[in-house]
C-alpha cells in the first residue's frame, strides 16, 4: 500500500510541475504580445483645452454696488445741541475743516457753578483739618476719663474730611470735562470727503431718514476711495473665498472691467430679507440669509458712487488672447516646416503641418494661423512617435474654468458623509467579528494522521490546464502493482 501511495505522489508532482512550466511559458508569451502591441499607442490631448479655447462653462456672477471705502459717522449726543453749522449736505470737506459748533452756554454755567463748589469744598477741608488739630491738642491735656470722648469727636470729623476730599476730586474731574467741552465745541472733519447726511432735528432743513445713518448727527464719506459691496446667500457661499482675485464688470459695457481682491465676507452680520438682484427667490421655502462681502479695487478709474456692477471670480478669463495660441513644446521645428503630431479621422498619428504667427516669449507660445482646429487632438512630441501609430484621445479633460452651474448641497453632503462613516464602522465591526471567528491554529490539518485515511486508490480525471496557446486535458490513473 505504501509503495502504491508513493508512486501516485511522484506522478502527481510531475504533472503539477509540467502544468506550472506550461502556464509560465504561456503567460510570458501573452505578456510580450501585449507589451509589443501597446507600446505603439500614442496618447493625444484636445487642442481646445491646450489652447484655452474649450467651453468655459458658467462662471457665477454676483450683483454689487460701489460704496465709499471709508465712512466717518459723528455720534449724536442727547445732552448737546448744535449752535452753528458750517457745512451743508453735499459739501466737500478736507481734514481739519470746521463742520459745526456745539452750544456751550449750559457748559459755561456749569463751569462757574463747579468753580464755586470747589472753593466751598476747599474751605470745608481747611476747617475740618483745623478742628482735628485742635481736638488732638485738647485730648493730650485731658484726663483719662475724657480721652474716649475726644477720640470719638476726632474720628467723626476725620470721616467728614475724607468725604469732602472725595467730593473735591469728583468736582475737579467734572470741571476738567466742562473745560474740554467748551474748548472742543467746534468739531472738524477727520477725513477728506463729502457730507452725505446731516441729522440735526432742531433745524427744518435736516434730512431725517429711517436708515442706520439717522442714528448719527452727520455722516461723511471718503472721496476717491471706493470699494464694491455684494451679497451671497447660504446656497452659494462656497463660491467665494476671502483673498481671492475677482473681476468687476460694468453693467453697461461688458468689456469695461476692474480688478480687485475679495477682502472680507461678513458672516457675523447677515442681511435678513434683502433681495439679491441676481439670486432673489420668491419661494419662501428657499429663502436664506444673505451675507455681505467687500472687494478692494486695484483702480477706481471710471467708477462712480452708487454704480451697480457684476462681480465674478478671476480665473484668467479676461486675459485670454484672441486666436489660437499653442505651447512651443508641442511644435516640432526641425530644418523643415513646423508640424505637430496629430490624430487623424482614423485615430492614427500623422504629421500635421501648421502655419505659425507671432511668438509670445513670456508664455513660450506660438499663434497658430492655420493647420489646427479646436476639434483636433495632438500628442507631445516624444522620440518614439511614428506616423501611422494608433492614437488614443484624452476626452476627459476638465474645463479650464470653474463651472458653478449646479450648487452643492453641503448639508446633504455632510449627512451622506456621516452615513458613509457609520457604514464603514459597521463594516469594520463585521471584519473584526470575522477575524475572531477564524481560528487558523485550531484548524490546522495533521497530514501525517489524515494521510492514512486516504482511499487506497486516487483518480485524477478531467484535470485541465492551459499550456501554451491551447489547452491539454491531463488525466492519470494508478493501478495496483
């Protein structure tokens, strides 16, 4: 029985070795065939994308308005009245120009009363000090029985003295404030600008309104220092970011633009129930808060206060040249005419001769006057490229510019992410459970013990293995010796 088993194992091992050798030969042959076939394929890119002439998609725009870069508001004081105005609404003022003068009659009267009060307090303090000195001298001469009475009197007068000294200090502070009020009765401008509003209700000419500016006595806006204010809502807040370059378009002339930087998005002060010209919605279910943002301009030439404009992110779309401009790296310029490696209508590589125009040294690009269209695909000129080689077109290139035609629902995205994380945790838990249930050490096979339980005769039938380019059925049987 043992000889029979040994003979079977020897034949079985020989068959396995032959099958393995055949499989290796077949695998290496196919691998070489695939390598030789694929090495000729040339990958090509879209001319439209390479030259920046592909569709730019939808660049989201926001409505904006020109406002002053700086505004100075003069606080309205309920205990002061204006005696005289030196300016009117619309007047242009410079730093240091007189704007108005407060009435000082009440302050002057209070100043006189305060000075009298200070004199009285000084007299009281001198009197209290003298009394304390006298009582202390008398106490020193008094008997032991009278000492306590003198000590009580001295303590009482000392408390009164401290109260008078405190009142004196307080009165002196009030007196200094009154003097400053009188000295600073005339208010001067702190910036160069234009008087926008005056809210003096004591005069019939004042233009009182229910805007925030009505809380101030007057408002002056800076001249020649403009910025753009726009608004974005909760749905498109991800479209802008602070510090990004932006382009401002005139609503009248599309070609007139200004450049600037998005300096601030004020999420702390949302504008409730404000209609954004571009994105307002009448559907109450889609209402959301609007947040103001501000653009600092590189130049304000041609802008006027209150002008309405459009704002968009700067992706370089305004700098795009007219015509087709291709990087010089794609153009082969040997001794002959310039050409590119292009894919023809049969997806084969061919030499495509092109006519060159101007050369941009800074960007290292040539203007293509003839020979290519935006529908063509070209390859980077590597040394292995030959005419007639198969061409594979890269048709999955992204647009050069951001397309925000569809806004992302970030809340829904976060919910989906949370669910994905929960599913992942459950999957990991299942994996741990699987690992715990699999005990390889306990499932080891004792081959020496189990080999005795094998059948006396083992047949291998219809054992098939791919060898070379075909398949060969291999069967073996053992007979008793």
